[in-house]
């Protein structure tokens, strides 16, 4: 009698994997149940509803009736330079190692949220992007990333062998420069109230609110503060001139800072725009001062004119980036 030998393939012990994207307002999570499987159970939780990430993750797993993950990675809107993380635009603070132990994880990878988003860019397809203006990607060149949301995220990708190395920085807190007298007056008004005027002070949700109040004050109008969502809504409907001016100013300032980043990185692989604000603007952003300001760099206008700018339209790109960070770690690389 012949005995048949059956080869058993052991399941990958790094699964299931949990991935997340934690911003100053919302935390988004998803589960990857097995190797080669798609992300599932994508849910968004309000950060304000939980005292910390451990409670948010536990609530997510319980509500979705998911098994305990083995490996986890998430991006967070904050510098990640040590075991202790204190969020800039939210009250959460935690120890990475303590969080790993509390959740019973074998591996926990925490990276800056825009580092995670940058890692997603090579995995995005044409349907995930909308080009604004001209230019064409130069293969093998550096890539830049910027995006206003609760704050202003900035990152990039530097070519490294057959892949890219993501940058982890805090470029949103660079000092914002004016391009004309009106912008100088806006910066001066905000500076009188907040001190240092970083790019984030005017290119973010809070920045849009600051721009609305600044434009009103400079025009001699007395107005009540409006939320960024309300300002955007009225600007898109063209129902309020001050809201329209504020949103156009944000887009112009964004063009300036995006061009600065493109020049610093030599980002001929393209500049990508994410975050929670710009992808929602649709055709308004295409008509805004953004691209003209992006190219408005004197002798380097031609150089910037050749760099394409893309709005990221993928639904959950930062989760893709977190998943790629775990995949690279499993292969022995760095996130």
C-alpha cells in the first residue's frame, strides 16, 4: 500500500493584521484577515468618544465582532520619535509598548499619518487620482505629499533601490510666507492672535476658520466664527463672498507651500495632495488659484510646470499605507 504524503502549509502567524489611521478628529480602522485578503470591516470612530487609542481599538474590535489581531500598524497625526506619543491636535497620549501589551499584539508599528499616506502612493492606480494642471511623472524621481485636514501633513518618498523610503517630518509647522500684500496682511492679523504663523495655521480646517475671520476683519466686517465645514459649503455654493475669499486664499497658500516642497525634494515624480479638505472640493479646486500659484516661482516656473499635481481620491489610502508598512516589516524592511 502506497502512503501519500500531504504537504501542509502553516498559516502566516502575523495575521490577522489590524491597520489604522488616527487623525485629530477621527480614527479609522480595518482588518486584514489573512495573507492576500482584502481589507475588511472598515469603520470610522470619533476620537473624542474615547480616552485613548486602546479603548477605541477595543471598541472597534468588539462592535465588529473581530478576532484579536496579531500585528498592527497605524498612522497618527503626530511626530513619532520615541515610545511616548502625545498628539498635537488631540488630547490622546500613550506609550507604544504599553499599547502593544494592552492589546496583546506581537507587533505594533506606529508611524506619522502622512508617512503612512506616502507609503500608499506607489499602490494607487489612475482611478484613485485626479490630476490638476499639466506636467508628467518622471519615473524614478522623488515624490512629494501634502494635505490639509485637522492639521497640515507633509511627507515624501525618496527612491531607494527598487522601492521608496518615506520621509517622517513635521513640515506643516514651517513658517508661512506671503506672496502679495493681501497675504501679508492676513498673516499679520493671524500672527497678532496666535504668535508664530505656521503653514498649518492657515492651510487646514482651523486655518480656513482663521482666514475667514481675517478676511472679515480686513474688510471691516463684524462676523461670528464659522466652522471650516460651513465655510467650505458656502464657498462651494458661492453664497458668501467672505467664505469664497477664505477658501481661495487657502488654495493659494497651499500652492505656495506645495511648490516649495516640490523644489526642496526635486519631486519630479509628482506632488500628491491628500487630507480631509481638498479631495472634497472637486472642480472648485481645479479652478482655484492653486495651480497658478504652484507654478509662480519666477525663473523656476518652467521647472514646476513640468511637475504634475494630483488630488488623492482613493477612499482609504492611509490604511493602504499602514498595510504596506506591515508588509515591509514582514519582509525585513523598514516602514
